[in-house]
C-alpha cells in the first residue's frame, strides 16, 4: 500500500562535480552556424546531464575546423577550466654498453737449451754408473 501527500514546494540542492564534457556536432548550416550537443560527466565518467548549444556569428566564423577552439570556447561559456593534456614521459630503456674483456694471448717463453762446453781438461766418462768404493768387501769369515 502506498499513499501520496502534497507539500508546499521546497528547493533541494544537489551538488554534482563535473569532471569532463563531450561535444557532438548535430547539424551545420554552412557559413552560418553549428548545432551541438554537450554531455557532462563526473569523475567516474558517469553521465550527469546533456543540453544543446548553437555556435553562430563570430564563434562559428572563428571555428575554422579547429576542434580545440570549440572545446576551449564551450569550456569558457560554461565557466570550466580545461586541464592541460598530460603526456606521460617515456624514459628510454638504457642498455649498458658492454666492453669485451680482452685476455692477452699467452706466448710460452722459449728458453734456449744450454749445452755444456766440452774442453780437453774434462775427465773422460767411460761408464754411465758412478764408481763407488766397496765399503763391505766380501770375506770368508763367519759372523758367528
């Protein structure tokens, strides 16, 4: 069950934050005017309201096809301030320069083989085994 009650009209104010707007061109009369549709959006890009606007006279003549002009003109007429376009700064990826490590080539040192000089004063070697005195001469004596 529902009931409706009449009251004396009372103003209620609702605040809406406009964060952006869109401009649609609906109709152009060459050399005369342009009919536009303006749509307002909040910070979450939700629709707030829309309304028509006409560019005519000097506003139309100064347009000359420059869309930035139209956006700036409409923002000015509505009391808005356009935010500057933010172009993200791109930092180029730096690739470190690699210098190859140079290992010096190892060259073996050549030492010349020295051959002893043979002189006539040197004794003559007759055998490969050295001469040692017999420290334990063999005897026939018994150790016991």
